[in-house]
């Protein structure tokens, strides 16, 4: 099986080249248009680069760490690829500054950028946060290896649900409304014991 760290580092290299090529083409086209109209060309687009995130939770996660991410609204499942150390995040920078706004950063090149992203994913054997090909609007900078999500009956998934229930029903942490709505049936048995205790 491919090594997730190597695959994502290679993905970042591919995207750095792709973004440099898009930038050069944009600058060349703008200069040509300005020369034609005898006007000053617009400011150059930013230099866009990608690096592998060094944040600990971008790598492997215990069930407890995954539950904490769900509570924080940074994850929405208890069976993600981070729990088997098969997912990573990349960081996007524009002129050296971290940005979380790829559409705004890439401007008119955003559609071309998404195509390059999909190509780089495919050539490095990666999937998005949904386990699918191409750009993901919800968790854009998450990359994972294929078939890396846990089965819902896995003990680690059970432990994540149990920790989430404890955090939100006993420890006073905020609920993740999206998570609770989408997985209400699976979550029910884990929160029931805390709700029963509260009624006593």
C-alpha cells in the first residue's frame, strides 16, 4: 500500500508546479492584452504553494482525538481515515501567507486549478474527504488513501461515539448539530445512558 506521507508530499509538489504554470499563463495573457491595448497590466496574481500540514491532528488520531475534532466542528464522522493514519491535510499559501480561501485566491483560474487538483490526486493515488475523486468543497485540503475509512462496527468507531457522547452529555461540550442530525440513529444508544442519568 502507498505511504500517505509520501503521496501527499508528492501531491504538494505537483500542485506547486501546476499553480506556477497557471500563474505564468495568467501573467503572460495579461501582458499581451495590455500591450495590445497599450495599457498597464494588472498586478500579478499571488504565488500559490502547498505544503504538508504539520498539525498533529492532521495525521493519525485516536478515537478520543477524533471525537474532540467532531465536537470542535472540524470533523463530521467517527470513522475517518485519520483514525488509521491514512489521511493528511495540505496547507495553501498565497505569497507565503496561509489562506483558507482557494476560490478567492485563484480567481479566474479556480476552475483550471480544480482540474489540476484532480489530476494531481489521481496521479498520486489519493481521494478527497468523501473518499471520492476530485475537489471537495467541504473539507478541501483533506487527502486520503482509497478505502481507508473504518467499518462502523469497528471498536475504534464505538470508542469515538462513546467519547463524543461523554463530551457533549457529561462534560458540557457543544454538540455538533450536523453530526447529530446525520447520524442520529447510530449515536442514539451512546447518548441515551447519559440522558437517563440526567433524569434520575
